[in-house]
DNA sequence: TTCTACATGTAAAACGTTACATGATTTC
DNA sequence: GAAATCATGTAACGTTTTACATGTAGAA
């Protein structure tokens, strides 16, 4: 049920239309919480029906600009402070590792080499993104920077691990 | 669609019943690919209907022992070598970080402190697990060890990151 | 005028979780 | 004989993905 919280979170920053939010999901949230257009519009309708957000303005082409309501902000804070994050996230990358024994050693190493490359690319993309942003000391900058740093460290860790792992296979 | 591959992977090691497989999902695969009893039994029926696995033996209490068929092994190898792993995994842990700005700084730091603790616990659990296993040099040992090492490094990385992040919040 | 971007909505299918339902064998 | 474990199956519900469907406004 985190999609609704992701939407509330984005709307807590500033009012936005479904279309605006979709763009945010495709960029900053893409690596953390992917969501489709279909899902976003459906959930916005439900949130508005529940009074957690309101239609603050209507624009051209049927544009509806949503704003977070007091109840929505309370729900967002409740989620952040009172509910525990899920520990288990599915990782098909790691799941595959368990079964590499059915492949020939060189195929298993090739898989791990692919992970090295994926991690390098991921790291580089984030590095460029970090460079392109003019970081201030507002909330978005501070927490955006923290999330981005996680990505950098994660990719570096995975790269080193995959290199080490390839060396374990004889 | 990775549940079917997880099942094929486990059955490639040795024949097993739905019940046996459920236990494997609750232990070794729990952190990587959680699955419920309901899901497992349903998928096994489908895999058997598709000829990717067979009922190799029947035991007491209606026990059905499944074995992987040639087609299933081919499908498993195809998945491992020809399909790309998903990059984006949802992380509600990281999603929350984006929105910590709606909390008071001390609440945000408390959240990150919780992540430090979670990572320490995760690390410790894996360390004990690693100690308790008698590692050989068979496939399962080699790849199981590699997957476990990932968990250790991941938890260490996350712990250090969360500590650093808490220091970024004024 | 044509293309691109803006903008929304719904339906069907696939996947995942929770709950219900049942019963046999083994162990104490 | 009771309790724990082994063992399977299905129904209802919620979430996610893919696909279909439609139309407007602005830019070139």
C-alpha cells in the first residue's frame, strides 16, 4: 500500500497533476518505487474520494491539479513514524545467484560480469545526476542527496561483491 | 514471473514436495524471494500441467514429490542466461527517505537510527547463519556462500550509510 | 497542418496475500 | 489421547502490469 504514500509524499512538496506525478515516478522515484500511469490515476481518484487530497485547480485538457489535505499529511506522517518498513524486498538478481550451479562456470562468471557492468552503469548515471543538480540546503536537497548517496554506495558495494564472487568460481 | 524459476531452481537441486519447498522459501529464500504456501502449491500445479516438472513419487498424507523435467531445466537455464534481471526493485525503506522532510529533524534521525539497528540485526543473523553452516565446495556451498556474502556486505553498507545520513540532518 | 507533449480514464490479466478448509501421521 | 507436524487445495481480495481508448493545446 505504499503507492498512496508515495503520492502523498510528492504532493506534500507541492500541488501537481497526475501527469506531473507520472513524470516524477519516471525520474526521481523510478529506481525506488516504479509506478504506471494507470496505477497513478486510479490511486489519485481513490485518495480524492477519501478526502486525503483535493482537486485544487483545473486547467486545460482536463488537467486536475491535486493538493494534499490535512488528513493526507497526517496519514503521511503516520506512515513515516508509526509503521515499520518492509525488510524483505524481492531481488531477482540475487535469486539467480542461488541457481548458478546449473550453468557452466564460465556462464556463471559471465552473469556476475553482467552485474559488474550494470552496477558501474548505475553508479555513473547517479554520479552524473548528482553533478547536474544544484544542491541547496532545503529539505528536498538534503533528503534527495541522502537517497542518491545510497544509490552510489549500493552500486559500489554490488560491483565489488560481483567482482569478488566471480573470483570464487572455479 | 520469477516464482516459477525459483521453484525450478530448487527442484534442480533435488526432488521435493510443496511442503519441502515451502520450508526452503521460509528459510534460505526468505530474504530474496518470499512466497506463500498458496502461491507455491498453485504454481507447482501449473508447472506440472505444463510438463516442466513431474510428480516423481507419492507419499503418505497425499504427499507429492516433484522432480524437474528436461523442459524445466532448459527453461531454468534459459532464464539464467538469456533474460536480463530487473534493475528496479521497490524499496519502501528508501521511498520513506524521500519524504523525511515532512517530519521534525529528530524524527527523521530516529527513522535512520531504526535503519542502523535493522541493518545490524540483519548482519548479525547472517553472520550466525554463516557460522552454523558447514561449507563444502559443492555448488550449493559456493553459491550459497556468495549470496550470503552479498547480504553481509549489503547490511554493512546500509548501516554505514544510515549513520552518515543521520549526521547530515540538522 | 502536423507533430509532440499534455492529459485522463478504464478493462483485462497476472501476480501476490490472507484466510478458510480439510485431513493424515508421528511424537509424547 | 492430545498436540505438533506434515500435507494439500481453494476462494476472496488487493496490487501491479499491459493494453486499449480518447482527446486537447502548443510549437514548428
